[in-house]
C-alpha cells in the first residue's frame, strides 16, 4: 500500500480526501498553503501525524511565493490555527521553521520542502518501530492459546492507522505487525461518533489490509470487556501532557475507564512528536470543539448508491461537539513509542525526552496488576 501523502514532480502534494471514504477514493492535489490549511480544517486530511506533515509542506509552499521573515512567521501561525489539539502540527511547523529561519530567503522554500520530506520519512520509520515495540505487548495480553477460533482480541477507537499518518499508523502498527507475523487477531472497531472515523476509515483500512475486524457502536466496548472478549485496548493520541495524561478522540476516556474496571490493558501508541512537555497536565490541553452539525447530521449511502447527509434530530435540538477528551495517566497501562514502551508518568516521559531513547523498561504497578 502506498503512503498516505505523496509529492509529485510538480512540487505538489497528493493524498486521499478522507471525508469521502469509505464510499469513494478520490485523490486530491494540494498545491498551495491555502490548500493545505483547507484540507486540515475540513478534515480531508486528519490524524495527528498527517496534519503535522501537511502543515509542514504547507509552510514550504507558503515560502515559495514569499520567503521573507514576515511570511515565515505569519504562515506558521496561520497554519497552526487550523486545528488546536494535536501537538504534532505545532511540532512539525516548528521543525520546518527552525530548519529555514537562519537561511537566506532565496534558499528557504527548497529547504523547507526537503525538511517536510524528511519529517514524513521519519514518521513512517517511527510508526514501523511502534509496531515492533507494540506487537509483543499486545500479544502478551492474550488470555489463552490463540487460534483462528479464538484470536487475539484488540479494541481500538477512532482511526490511528495508515490514513492518520504517512504509513503504518500508530495504534494500528502493532496490529499490522502481528497480522503479518501470522498471529490470529481480530479488531473491535469503535464506530467513533460523531464523525465515524472508526466505521468509515479504520474498518476500511483494515479491510484493505485483510485484518479481521468488527465495527461496534461506541457504547458496546464496556460489555465486551466485561465478558472477556477484549484482550487489550490500543488507541492513538493527539497530545500527551508532561504528566502522562492523554488527549485523544472523544470517547477514549470512557474506554480507558471500562478497561481499568475490567483489568484490560489500555495502551496508547505515541510517537515522541506527540509528547508535549509544555502542557503540564491534561487540563492545560486545548480541546477542539467542532460544529454541532457533526452531531445532528450524518452522512451515508442510499440504496441507489448516492451519498447524502441526513438530519438525525429536529432542527431545534441543541448539540455540543467536543472533538477530544483527556484520559488521565493513571488509566494508561503504558505508552508505546518508537523508542520503547514507557510508563505514562512524568519521570519516564522526561527521561525519554532528555535521552531521546529508552529501552523496553516499563513495568508499572498498574500494568502488572492487570
Ligand atoms: O479528529 P481526528 O480524526 O483528526 O482525530 C484523530 C485521533 O484522535 C487519532 O487517534 C490521533 O490523531 C492519533 S492518529 C495516529
């Protein structure tokens, strides 16, 4: 399968419009900073690592027409304002700006484009390593002999797969690694209301990869965990605070609560680009509130094959749509990073950020007790 974001020889980006999946695969071209920002705001591209990558290229494109300091800082701020919760966007924009800030204006656009490309290569490599670290952790969660009749049962929320990254995904990377190794595995896919990233995107990409899966309503996970039908939960993240609190798609917190109550390990796949030492804890992370229309309406396919939007409730109904929630660190069994598996706590995160690498050294009381 090819990478989610590609460049062409005209210096443009090619990707898939994720708002149309799973019913239509339409390739789109992003040729300007404006195109990149629009794609992030409209969620044609989404998922923390992917919006970081598109933001990085967007900054490079902005510098093509005007490589001055003024434009560099203004475009950085303007792209950053596209979506607030995923720290990868700020991380990627900072990385590109730092790379070009000291260069002569005439050299900036090409250097920024190159840096965005390196960032994408790094993302693919990091995610591959998350897969390698995470696979044995998930495998060890199995409650007995695995077979096709009793596969490893993993529950995931939202889409933290290939579509959310350049390649491999974060939360789905260990699942792909296990499937490639021939381990019998089945994924419970949370539908992920209101935008249905699980039903529309995760189910689609698992089907492409030939990984067995079943979509469940968001509220079904607790019952499945209580009945022993979930060996482990793994999600992605949009930002991890210095104390290990995790911001991820709305509904993640409830899954973590249910997992803790049922002694099911709850893993968060977390590239280092998602760690935010500037956020002391989850309370300081800005939560994106999106349009109420995402709650009051839904998109679907009619029997004639056409795709349309329908109202789910009366126009007079008020709705609220927080896009993310915070899972407290105490509910997270471990963070699976590209450098190893660490505890979701202040010390382990600070050590990782200081040293740049860790061994597979996590053994928290919480994890041992599940
Ligand atoms: O609103 P979205 O679809 O961008 O939210 C995506 C998520 O919450 C993912 O879990 C997260 O960004 C990690 S993607 C590897």
